[in-house]
C-alpha cells in the first residue's frame, strides 16, 4: 500500500484497522464486509457456465436482425429473470444494410474475379454453415458501381497519403487498396474519398494476422488465405449509432434523416477481401515500389501503381430498418436505488462471434448470476445494478448509442459509472477508462489472482509492462472508441471503464467465419479461466461501486494523468517546431533533391509554415488551481461525515465526470462532448486526449488550437469549482 | 574550406594564393599545377572503355584456376604494358576447393531434394552457359556427410543464439539453417559449430534481396527464387589468404600446413541454397514460432524447430593447389621512386562478376590508362605507382594476402598508401580507410562532380547523410574486412582506402549467375557514369598522393575520430552496467517469468555478473598527450622546410600508420596487427574499432580488457612519440 492512497478515502478507515484491509470508499467495518462479500462472490463463479452459454449463444450466426439474434436476446433476458433481475428488452428500429450484390474483378492487364468466400475447415463444423454465414462486407459502405486503375495505399492513413504525395502519386479517380490495421477500418474509405478516390478495397495482409504471425486456421489461430474481416465503416468519429437518428433514440416514430442525407455512410463503395483475393490484384500493380515499411507478407513485390491493374467494384445493399434488441436487466439497490452502477456487453456478432462478443457476454452473465445469488442470500447491492446486453454493436455501437441517447437525461442523473466488456481471452489485465477510477481499479486488480501465474493480475500486468520497457505504475489507458462505452463516456459524460484480458490469445479470426467455439477453446481461453477472471474483476468493481460508502473516485492520479496529456501536447509543439525548422533548412540546402534517386519518382518538398507559439497558460493555470484543490480534498478528514453530507458528496462525485464535458461538443462533431477523451477524427478507435486542443495542433489549425485551449481551460475551471464545492461540504 | 584545415599543410601555401586553390600537401604553385593535371586527367576518361572491357572480362565465368581467369590476367597485363607500365604476373599456389559432390535433401517428415541450380533467364545469354557456371557452394566448407534435425537460427549471429537460449532451444547435434545477411557469411558456420551444430545451410531470404526488395531478375534486379549466393566461409577473422600458409607467401616451395591442421577451414559442412530450395525445408519445421524480427518474406509461418524436419547434407570438394595470378603493373616515380602509391582491385569472380569485381576493375584500368597518357605527355608521377589486379579475392582475399605477406618488409618501407576498389555502381560516394587520409579524401570528393546531380560527390553524399539523420561532416568509415585492403592495413599497417559509389544500384545478383553484363548495364550503372566517377575520384587521390610535396596526412580529424571510438567503448560500459542492474532487478522481481506465456517455451533468465569499472585513464591520457602534439604539429610553419627535412618528414609520415600496429597482434589472432581497426571476430566483415579493448569488453573478459587498454595506450604513446619526432624536425 503506497502513501498516495493513505488520503481522503483512507480517512474513512477507523483507527486500529489494518492498512491492508482498507478499500477506497469504504469505512473499515464496511471494507471487511465488502472483502468477505467479494470472496463469496468469487467462490460462486463457475467456468462451466461460460462454456455452455458460449456454445448456446455462438451456435449460429447472429448479426442484428437475424432470427437467432432475436432468440439470443430473449434467452439472455430469461436468464437474467431467473437470477432475480427485472429484465426487459428495449427495441430500436435502426437502418442496417445487408449486401444484395458484391462484385470485384480485375479487368486489366489480366482478369480475375474475387471469390469473396471463406472456406469451411476440417474440425470446425460451424464454418460449414454455408448460406447461413453473413457474406463478407463493410457495413455502411454506400452502393456503387465503379471501375478504375488500382493504387496501393498501405494502411490508407494520413501519413500514407503524405508518402504518396512525396512520390507524386494521386489517387483521384482511382480505386485504392488498403491493408487492414494501422487505424480503425472506417478511416480508410473516409480518407480515400477525401483524397478523390472512387472506391476502396480493404484486405488482410498475412503480415498482420495471417501466416506471418503464426500457423493459420485450422492448424493455428491465424487467418488462412480465405478469411475476411467484416466490419462497419460508418463514420463513427462523427457520430456512432443509427445513421438516421443522430443524437436521439431510433424509436419507432422518431424523425429520421433521409438515407441520402446521412453523413456517416461512406462516400465511396468499400469492400473487404481475403489475401487470396488480394494477391492477384496487388501482383498486377506496377510503378514505384512501395516503401519498405509498406510491404506485407505476400510473396510478391509490392508496387504502388496506379495501374496497370484496373478493377471493377460493384456493391448493392438492401438498406432496411431492422429491430435491435437491447436486454436491460435491473436489480434495485437496497439503499440508493436512484444511483445506478451499469454493466454492459454486446450480444450481436458478425458471424458466430464466439470471441467477439460472446466471450465477454458470458463473463458478464456469470457475474450477474453470482450477484443474483448473493442477493438471494441477503446481500443485495446498496446501489441499483443495471446489466445490459446490447444489440447492433458491430455495425456501429448502435444498440447502446440509441439507448443512451434515448435515456440520456436520466442516465446523467443516476449513473455512477458504466463498466464495459467485450471479447476476452488469455493473458494480461488491461483496463481503460476515466482516470478518477484508476486508484480503485488498481486496488481491485491487486486482489484478483491470475489463473496461470498465481500472483495478482496487477502484478502480472506490471511485470509485462516492465519487460516491454514500461514503468511500475498501474495505469488505465484512455478510452477512444470501439465498443459500447462510447455513448456513455463520450456523449453522456458518464464515468466509464472498459475491462478485459488478452495478449496471449492472438489470432486472425476477428470478424471472420472462424470466430467459433472450436477456435475459441483451442486458442483464446482454454477452460475459460480468463473468462472467470474477467467476471471476478468486473464483478468486484461493480460491487465496490455499488456498496461504497463514498464513491471511490480519486483525483490525484487523475490530475497526474491529465497534466501528462497537456505536457505531451506542449512538447509536441516544440518537436514540430524544430522539425519544421530542420525541414526548411534542408529545403533551402536542396538536400532532399540531391539525396534522391533521379530514376525514381520524387516531388521536391516545399517549405512549411513556421510553428507559432501558443499560449498554454490558461490550461497550466487551471491545472495548477486544480492541483491545490485536489490536495486539499485529499487531506480533509471526512470520517465523521453525516449521512446527509455523505449523500451530497456522493451526488457531486457521481456528476464529476459530466463536468468534464461541454454541451457544444468538439468542433465539427458536436455529438462528442467529453473534453478529455475522444476517438481521433483520423484514427477512428485510437484515442486523442484533450481532443479539442490536440487535434487542432495536429491539423496545424492554430486559431482553433488557441480557442480550444481557452475552452479546455474553462472546462477545467468548472471542474475545479465542482471539486471546491465538495471541499466546501466537508 | 573550414578553419580546421588552415593548419600544418596549409602553411605550405605561399602568401597571396587563394584559399580555394590550396590542396593539402602542396605548395601553392604545385597545387595549381596539380589541379590542372587532374583536370586534364579527368578529360581523358572515357566510359566506352569501361563498357567494352567489362564485356571482355565478364564474358565467361572466371574464378581462380579457370582458363578464362588466366586469360583475363594475361590480357590485363598486356593492357598495362600497352599504357607504359612495367607489368608482370606474380603467381602463388593456393589451396582452392572445387565441389565434387553437393547433396541436400529433406528426409522427414516429407522428402525433397534441393535443386541447387539457378535457371537461365530470357534476355541474358550468360545465364545459359550451363556446366561452365560454377556450382553454388561455400568455399572452405569442410567435407561432410551429416543427417540431423533442422533448426532455424535466423541470421545465425551471436544475438540469435542468445534468443534461442531464452527459448530453451539447443542446436547441438542439429543442422542449422540461417539466412544470408546480418553478418559476413563465414560467421554462420563458425558460430554454429561452436554451439555444437553438425551442419549449416545458408539461404537467401526474399526479404533480404529477393521479391520483397523489388522485382526479380530478369524483370528487375533482385534475386529470383533460384539464385544462390556463392562465397567463402573461410575463418577470415582469424587470418585471410591461403589456408595452408598463414603469415607468409604461398610460393611454390613454401612450407605448407596439412589440410587437416588448417584452422580457417570450417569445422562443419556448409552449403548455400536458393529460397526455392529453402522453402520446403523451412515449411517442414514446427515447434516455437520464430521471433517476429526473424520472420522473412516466404509465404510460410517461420518456426524454429528442431524438427520434425530432418535433412541430409553431403559435401565433397577436390582440395587442389591452384595457381593464383596477380597482375602487378608499375610506373616508376620521377622524383621518389622508392615511395609507392598502390592501387588495387581483384579480377577473379565467382561467376561472370560483371559487378563484382569487374565494374571496379575497369574503372581502375581506365584510371591507369589515363595516368599512362599523362605520363606519355610528360606528366610522370613523382612517386612510383603500382596498379594491381588481384586473383583469388573471392575465396578469401588470397591473391592480395599472399602477395602482401610475401613482400611485407619492402611494402612497409615503401608504400605511402594502398587504395582499393571493388564492385561499383550508381549512387553516392562512400569511402573507408585510415582517418589520417580523411581530410585529403574530403577535399578530392569536393572536386569530383556527381554525374546525375551536377554538384560535388561530397555535397551529394552529405545531402544523403542529412536526409538519413546524419551530420554535415564528410567522414571515412572504418575498415573491417571484405576486400583486398585487408592485408595492407590490418596486417602490414599501411595506410589504406576503400572507394566506391553505390546506393542506387541495389540488386540480388551478388555472387550469383545473374551478375552479368546485361544485368549490370540495366540496373547497376547504365552508361558507366559512376565507373568514370570512380576512376576520376580514385585517380585524383592517387595522383595527389603521388605528387604531394608533403604527404597529405592530417591528424586532427584522426584524433577526433579515435577519441570518438574510445568514448563509444566507455559509454558502452556504462550502458552495459545499467542494463545489467536493471536485468538483475527484474530477475529478483521475477517479472520475466510473470510476463511470459506459460504455453510457450521459456527459460528463466539468470542474474548477470555486475559490470566492473575499468581504468580507461591510460587511453585518455595518451589521447590527451596526442592532442597537444597534433595541435603543435598543425601550427608549425613548414613552408620553409629544406628538401632534406621534407624528405625526413615524408619518411615519417609514410610510416605513421605502421606505428599504430603491434607485432604481437590481437589476442587469439596475431595476423591482425592494427590496434585501431579490425574486422570483428564475430562479425567477419564488420569493423571493430580499437578492437583489442572493444572485443574484450563485448565478451566481458575484463582482465583482457584492462590489458588491452594498457596495450592500446602503449601504441598511442608510440604514435605520439612518432609525431613528436616530426615536430622535432621542423
């Protein structure tokens, strides 16, 4: 136990109790009771349940709108009910495109028609379900029929287009082919369209999740030559959820945009393919060799083109309104029924989804079952628990987003925190989320034993960090996007966590027909030991949040983290400045041209605008004031708080995260309200912290950067005021 | 012109002359004459000669001992004679193994017999010469007949075996398969044998010089699936040259070791193969996946083994004494006939060798021809020029080594400097060598115009350095081994240079049947512009050394460089110390085990011995004294030196490099005398500077490291004394 946590909440601990028995947010007596409760809870967890439920839930493909998906939702609802929950299904009618026509062919200089079909493999009957398997496609690609020369654009991210510019290669009027990975997939067609391309193909290079990584399925876990990653390409960094109902629930009678107006459908057609289908296309390219770092694992020389390869891409979708079934299971709190601790995991999958999402879903279910058992034995949670099984996560976090939008006001009043899980597997504990929860999560991670190594999952995670050059601190990563926490934290400003195990569960099955039960039990989490570990970890966190005397938020670690983000941005400005100076000097000296090979494409680089000095002092001063407030808060003796004051304190703690949002949201994407965390506009899932400022700096929009500095400083000042109110209470 | 070179030699320049007309080592008047001479020299160079000579010399395979090789030597001799040189052929009888039997087969779990034959390609008649092509093999592999399980060892260098140790994989009694590159090839069987392997296969992975790098021959320059790199695996870091006559010339009646005693023949059989032949072998391996960085460009999952792949390797060689023909062409100096400036390039090749070595050979010949023309017009060199065309370089620098060993005493008395060239191509000027010559080479590089970009080759080279993150200084790289400069600098202690152009001439033809004239003129140096640039550069350097009033050696840059090497070693000790401390702490914390995947091979790392503090002060003090002497030397006014004193000064300058050697040589390899530069014992070609100290530190042999510090300090003190004698003269 470090000195840092002998503060604020530790004051709740009565004299005479042992340090190791303290838990953030609990009085000494209640800490003991809570620890006993958690031990009992852990003892109730049974891996056999996870196993049999996975077999049940992943028996057939169950994307949103399928009969099997509906059955799954109803079955999950019944399970919750049997465990003592008040469980209902809330339905939204969302736009979901199913592919009617998919055609991709090489038309010049030779011909090849893409197979677009993954093969069934021996030992895995699920892969042989034929027409029941969802055809491989990218949801929310627009319809299209285009033919043009092909250009290889590596991962199709901004720095790849910078490289193409250096080589004098333009994708205007072309069809691009990009590798999966390097960014969230939706960035690839978004950026390609911005650059003038008229079509986009995405393929899985064997270097990223095929034979280069390991033996392919069925011998090993990685992608065989026919596997195709499905996935949404909706412009989620603008807003996730139903494309026709931005910012409000897609209820039956909601007003809807026309499809043609929906800004988050791609501008150009996009199709994912296997590396078997990609190889003839890539091999038919000529022109400049791709830069070294672009070259993948296919046995070919990777050229960029454009051409002589020419391809024809034709796509049509059915664009139907489809019901999405969210299962919402509630167990009313015994003391604070209007304070909710929420848990969620989606239930829809692209195909069978044994790993994604069922491995997380069954851990959540086992957690809910055990919590139900505790309740039956008289240990009802003090706060209300809400367990959610979301539908339509895969096409764009749609089930959760519509539900959050629909219930936003109530949630902002009541929800203490939202704890998300998704696919899970063998390996190391990784947690992301609101940094006010970091100290509590760290404490819980210290009390969960790793099933393989017998030390705490915190200790094992830190060991891995140290071996990989990291430090000895347990840290939450910052949340970008990629799962159902997004509407909670980014849009509603509710403190959130995303929990999971992994790192020893690598494979190439993601969003393919190979994400099946046989694959899962061989390569992902044999025996479901880490499924149980996840239920154990998430359940303890849920129970602590549910039963804490004072909500277990801690702001010193929060402050360190946010100060670190601010420093990163300031440092990046300095780095950019010296890089621009060096670049301009080298342009003046003409060294780029002199160093280039005259037989290869080369575009003489231009001088760049000097990087101005921004005034970061508003943020620095706001963080300075916050530091003082947080120090004061941490030293206050709150052990003798009246119930009334504790209630007021908890009310303010519950709303603290929301104070970090701004109603007007981020520039050009007002759906994103949080001022500390957002998915990057050009990364998609990858987080940008202090996003208003950081993205303006990265885009070299200096006017906006200064405005966003002021805005962020304002948010931080409000936060300071909010915390000062807590000080005033005590 | 920087301030640095306004010293010592600059004092030779008469007042009133312009700075830009000064040349290191020349009086003002003579500088002008020399510059005019060099301009005339440059105007005589004709690319057509290089072209037609390459066609002549690379028309047939001509490894040592071939009829065509002998004819080439005789033809080269005649050319020199026709240009006014006294040219003779000096012959040595060397042991050279030709393959009688080569068999490699996969025997388990399936069978495959390696083809061991590269295919003829369209558009290149030379590749269709069938039986006339030398079979692919590694010269100085021992005979052998072994069968064992296969283990993939990446590049087969020391750090790869460290990695295998971490994985608990032993190569004892196995046959290893290693990729080419990562070290000089001879290190691979040497290290494999030290680790207990009984056979070694080396293959060219397409990632290193095949399709991953670019289109393969004949479409592009890179290695097609059948190409095999030949090459020597003699233990050259112990001694190069004839394996039976270490340290003395392999003359007709020389005493010879028995073959069984020759320490530089490999201990285990070794065979190079193509990636077509390697793929079935590698694909048949199982066991642990190779670490990420080991994986190559073949479309397979790279496993390490051992087994289940089992291979049978059988090799027999003829082990005959073979005549090696060195062509030695002399043009007597008009003023200082007993001071020799030497130039050399080898003429033997593995197959046709259009690039290696003929591209360098024809540049040397054109240089010699133009110098001959100058002489005929009355501009005879003041010092004697010796142009050499070495035989038997490919099997182990044999021709040059035997000649240097045979004439060592005379050479140490007479040779001012040896200037080496070898394969050459389009791109950037790169020069390695004795750092006392750096200032002079830099000056010459500033006067040669790059054929593509119209700036000096120095400016272009610095541009490339800057773009690649380097600095603005022109620097010589330090010489390790890999061409015929080795006996001169490493063994005889003669100041040496190695010159060439490249970087825009990449390909996979090295030591294959594809290193032909058609390949060369398409991919290496179309129009021979860089062949002429090399003749221009090397010729100017040769002529400056030949005609200088005072030999153009400069010691301030030398001192900076050598001090830099010493600092590197001291820093590396500090780095090792903190790494060992960190490692031991992590072992104590057991983080390696906690971070490891229990389902994968893992050997718990042991604590390492703490790194002791060495006493570097003897080197530091010696370098300190040298700094003072060199500063004094650089400030002395030598413009009014008598001829007698100038002669004495030149005599001492001529011998300066030799003072940097020690007769007893390096530990365990006394052939290597130089104390500043040596090829690494475990890198082969790659240089180790201050090798006695550096290698002892790298091997953590602290006792020897301290001894070598004292020894190096003694060498530096001797050098200081030698330079002080020059000061005394002036």
